[in-house]
C-alpha cells in the first residue's frame, strides 16, 4: 500500500473489486438472471467496500496487511454461491483470478514506486490499464478454451488438482501479504516479484495443460469405443447378409424341387393334391418371414440382428418395444444405445453359461415412450458379483463395449442412466427427453 486518505483507499478498493468481478465474469456464468445477478453484485460490492474503508480508517496497519486477502475470500464465497459452475471449476477459476489480481495490484504498485515516486494516482491509473489489458487477453485467447476445459475439469478433477490450486492461492496470498515488498526498490525485491508471478503462473498453466490432456485422452477413448461398437454392428450386419445369401441359395434349391412336384401333379391331373400342396407351401413361406419387432426401421433391424444372435446362443429373449411414431431422437443415437445395451447383455449371459451353476439365461428389453420421455430398460442374467469403476460396470464385466458411450448419448438428450446388479440380474435403465 502507498498510503493516502480513506477516499484514495475507497478508489483503490472499488477498482480492484471491479477488476476481479470483470475478469471472473469473462470466465464464468451466473446461475441467476442478468437483473438478479447485477443486484447481487451491487449489494455485495457496496457492503464489502464500505467495511474495507471502515477497517482502513480504524486500523490502517492491519488493513494494509490483510484487506486484499479478506476481500478476496469474501468474493470467493460469494462467487461459489452465485456461479453456475461446479465447486471444482469455480475454485480453479478463482485461483486463476487471484493470480491475475495479484498481477494488476502488484503491477500497479511497482509502476508507481519505480517510475512515479510512489504517486497514488499512478498506481490507480496503472491498475485500470492492467485490468483492461488482462480482460482483453482473457476474452481473446482464454475464454473459449476455458469453456471446453470446464467439462474436462468437472469430470476429471481430483485431490491432486485441488492441492495444486490451493498451492497457487497460498503463493499469491504469501506474496500480497509480504510486508517488506513495498519498502525499497532493490534488485532482490524485483526478483522476488518476478519469481512469484512466474511460479504461480506456471502452476496454473500446468493444471490447465494436464487436465486438457487427460480430457482429450478420454475423448479419444470414447471415440475408440464408438469405433469398436460400429465394428461389432458391422459384424452383425455381415452375419445377417451371410444368412440372407444362404437362405436365398436354399430357397432357389427348394423352388426347383417345388416346381418339379407341382409340374408332376399338373401332368397327372391331380388338382386336389396340387391345391393342398400349394397351401402347405404358403404356410411354410409365412413361417420364414422375419419377425417385425417395431415400426422404426433402424431399431427393428438392430434388434432383429441381436435377437437372432442371442437366440442362437440359447438365450431366452423377451422384447417389449414401442418407440412411438413421433420420436425426435435420431436413429443413429438410439441405435448406439440399444446396440451397446444388447451387446453387453449377450456378453453377460455367455459369461454365465461358462459357470457350472446351470442358470437359465434371459434378456428382457423394454423400449417405451412415456409422455415426453423415452425409457430403455434391459434386464439380463449376469454374474453374482459386479466389478465397478467410477460408478459404472468395469469393461471386464461388460466385454469392453462402451458403457461410457451409453452415458454420453443419454446426457446429450438431458437423460440419466442407472446400472445395478440384483443378485445375478443386471438392470440397465436409460431415460432421455424425446420432445
């Protein structure tokens, strides 16, 4: 602090708080409406600045030491309440804003001390200029990338990241509260300023780069699972095509025999026997028509393919499918969920068949539309114990097919997923908006 009257202190407090709010607003969104947010910020600023000025007037020495930290902690609590982000993401952004606040506060002080002989107005003007420069750089280079980074941070943040962020905050606090910073201009003090700023900035950059890398790795893993799912879907389609080719060969072979029999009946004039034979042939043809599960072509094809696969493995299949005609969820996303759910169910049943207990394997799949919600539920035989990882069945339990793909697709339509093992019966429930 460079000293000055309460009026000067008021200007400093107001500029610093306004700068912090501006920088935080560039990186975060409020959970309230714009009008309510402005009212909350205004009331908070008036109350906090008034208390800071009273403190400055009553006890100047302790205020100089603690006012920056105290005001920022009050601001941190306020933003955690008002911000739309999760607590983890809000804390990370607060650490970044605290670092930037130390940059423009100490930057203003250093400019005033070195170039303007501790002039308070030079400090105030320098702070304003630094705040505007930082805001411009944040808006141009950081704001957009921070939006994508937020998803990674919320999903992957752990104790390590929290520890790093706390270290960043403590370094900034220790720097601002150092009472020897502003006494004399020495190379050692300037070196201390530079090292603190570089070190704190490096830690922030490490956190950002680390979780950006982890998030992208997760994205690549999900893409890999999607490729695996498409590969398995292609295998099922090829199996259906091969079965169709074999069935066509069998039909052409049988038709020659049928034509020969009918020609013989006609040659002998046995019309009654010919009519009876034709009726039997019609019944046999009707039995060979593929089962139609539902009116949705894509859903019908994928369920037909996996149902044929399940029944060929001696798995009892029960289907209750009625997706409705006005379904708004694209077929590609719906097929992705159904294929993963059905594939995992078949894999679980086949794993049970390897065990000596001789349990009957079944799959019961329900696809129904309830008002504006689409409900997918699948119950199937499984092992008595389930291996869980992060609240999801492990890949060893599901055969490596993308549970994360199911969850991601459901979240795309504001949906939810639930997985549980009821004493050897695995139940998957997916609920999505289908407006």
